[in-house]
C-alpha cells in the first residue's frame, strides 16, 4: 500500500486499499535489494538516488512500476518483509536496461541502513563445465559442500529456449517459403492472363521502331516498380506488426533494422522483375506483323 504525502495537489488522489490490491502485480512478491550505487544498466530519470546510509527507509522505484501504478517521488510505500511492515519513502525513479543480463536489475532498491539486519540472499553467476555429466557432478559437489546454496542451471534453460526458438524459426521460414512460392505462381498467372494484351502492345511498339531490348527494359522497369511497391507495403506491415507484438504482447524494447527492410524491398523488386520478364518471353519473341494482321 502507498500514500501520497509529498505529491503535488494536481496529482494527489486517495486510492482505497482494495483498489490498490486489485491493480495486479503490485501486490505480488518482489525480490528487493539495497545498495549505495547504480549499476551500469541503470540511470535515474526522476528524483535523487542516495548513496549514504540512513536509518529512515527510502526506496528507488523502477520506471515501469512508476508508469503502471502512478508511483511518484515523495510517495510512501509499505513493504511486508517476512511479516515486518516497513514504510519507505520513494526518492527516485530508475530506468533499467533489462537486456543487460550481467548487471541484473531490481524493481525496488532500498537505501542502505534499513535492511542490513533482514534475512538476505546473495545471487552470483558462475560458469560451469560445458559437459552435461561434468556439470551435474559439479552441482552435486557444490550443494553437498554448501547445503544452503541453491543452484539454478541456466544452461539447460537456454538450451530449451534455443530449441523452441529454432523450431519457431523453422515454422516461420516454411510458411514464408510457401507464401513466396504462392506469390510467384499468382504473378505468373497474372502475366499469363494479360499475355495477349502485352503481345499487341509489343507489336505496336516494334512497329513504331522499338527493338526487343527496349521492350525488355520497359517490362523490367514495370515489374520492378510493382515489386518495389509490394516490398514497401510488406515492409511497412512487418514494422507495424513487430512494433505491436514487442510493445503489447512481449513488452520488450522495439528496434527497427533499416538495412534489412531496404534489402527486403530491393530483393522483392528484383524477384518480381525477374519472374515478370521470364514469363513474358513469348511477348518479346512474337512477330509484330502476324499480331497486327490477327487484329
């Protein structure tokens, strides 16, 4: 629970206890810590991060908690730590780069001086043997010698995640390949449906003095523009879809890779132009006189 003793008058509002508990993750258990410094993946975006110990409980809040639950600098939060309720004043808001796994991250960081006597757990990463059997023996020996140590094998977790991601990537690649193959068939069918009209247009152009090379360049340019438009529409759709999934589904930072999108548009234009020109070879080979007589 929290109060708002130091909030500005425009932002101050009393929230019933039931409403705060109904806000979801604010009432769940959190892993908290205390320290007198910021990690390399953290920066203060509001308030001041204290570095000197103090007996008065003060806490720094992660930016996501600040935005989701409207917790501001000067508010008071109540923490139930193993049955002991501690009221801490919010002194700063921190932005945490969660992609930097080595530096870790905490939602709540207390000022030194208030939690030194509380039960504590130390977390440290350790690189173990690469072999599965050797790693299992290492964990067994470590736990046997230090019974109060809990070992979490992230290697197995990463292997499982990597296996799942590889299967998902394979499925997406197969579906993408089928879509690309279907698109090529549709393009060939569209060219075949307008074949007679293109033969007539080519005959007129040849009568006016255009040679086969010139007509091929016209077709190449036409299909190249169509491919560029298709690639641009697909790229914009992919950007919008990945932004929505990253922002609302996965809740991870979103980045745009401009080089990959430009390359995708260029590759689509080249592919469509090649398929269009190859499907129009009969148009280039037809004699204009026979076509005009048929008309």
